[in-house]
C-alpha cells in the first residue's frame, strides 16, 4: 500500500500474480514522468530492502505477466 500511495499521482493499480507476488502498474504522461516513477520505485525498494523487483517503462511492461510465467 505504501508504494501505491507513493505513486498516487501516476494513477497506479495492482494485479495479484501469486500469494505474495504483485504487478504494480502506473500511468505516466511521457518518458520523463515515467523515469521519475521508476526512480520513486527504486528508492522505495532500496529503503525497504526489497529484492526481485522488475521495474519497466513503456509497452514492454504490458507483457510482463507473460514473461514472469515463462521464467518460472
């Protein structure tokens, strides 16, 4: 929930991929705003010691759930 609050201005939503796996999706107006959102996520993850995050920008992110399943 903390990450969703942090990304509130990017209109985030989540998709649950597993019991403890979530995909957080946010919308940015342009690449600069998207880069800013990725920096927020990176900082948030580092502060909390989270590992295994895969931040992505652009249309490639739409295929992330498929890639995660293929990697299993």
